[in-house]
C-alpha cells in the first residue's frame, strides 16, 4: 500500500493513471508495491521465469544479451515511466526471460505481480494500450539496433554513439570496454576506432574519459 505522497509521485511518472477507471486505480493501490534496487544488481537473468514486472519511477535498467564468448550487446535501456518489454512478453506468453536485465543506476520501481499484470491486460483497455505502446516503441528501437549490427560499419556506429552522448555532456566518463559492451564489439576494435578518431582531431581520449572536440566531424562519420 502506498502513502498518498508516494502515489502522487507515481501518477506524475505514470500519467495514464490519471485516466484510469476507479477499479484499476484501487487494484493498483492494493496489489502493487514500491521496491528499491541497488545499482549493479541483476533483476532477471536469462532463463528466469518472471513473477513480476517493474514500472520504473527513478533510475535506469540496462537489458543486454551475453554471447558464448562473453561479449555483450545492449538491447535497450528503460527508465522513468517505462518498463521492460521482454519481461512483459515473458509474463504474457509464460516463457523464460531471454536476456539479462541489470540496474545500471539505483532504481525505484512499482512492482506488479505477474498474475495481476496478465489479468489487467485482459480486463482494462487503458492498461492494454499502455503495454502495447511500450512494446511498439521498444520493438522499433530494437529493430534499429539489429539494422546497425547487420548493415552498418562499426566506426559509423561508434561515431553515432559518441554523437548521442554529446547531447548530455562534452566529456564522457566511459571505458572502451563499456562502449564495446553497448555496441556488441570487442575492446580492441573500439580502442582502434577511437584512436583513429583521436588522430583525426574528432575526440581526445583520456583514462576513463573521452572529450568530444569536433561534433560536426563525428556527424559526418556517423550512421545516416
């Protein structure tokens, strides 16, 4: 059960609740709860059968695949007001979770038991619309990743990744391995590409950081 302050904050994060029928609101209050998960903790690993789904109120979750060689590739991240489509699909289809979901930042989330989640999908149009919108939006982003992996050169993908980070900070605190994990590559390949960018005057690399020098130059090298 939530306090009124907690519920008001959740409604701010999940505005669909403002339009929800009273029955759904009451069940939401009675059947769900807030949970804090520390950064670095695995929420689900491949092969788990999810018994609940999380709606994130704060923080970020990273969902990724781990290959046989140990190489990682990020499928997507989700945060404020979002949830995990792979968890939703696993619950609806009653199949195992096909990836790894880890709290990249400490998160606070509304936890909905699996059987409640399934019942709401059947009973409430508003909830079903919310879930299907999440599925649609995330499927589009995953298809973009697949397209990049299959059809784009790695240097273009690295340039696009750096360009995206430039929206938030001119100096990116990141290791070469972390970029490799995000893009499904190896540290050696990423290091070589970054060294080329460094030589071209696009970036300056430091220990655990990358300073963006020429954003327009990066755009010319990125995925179009």
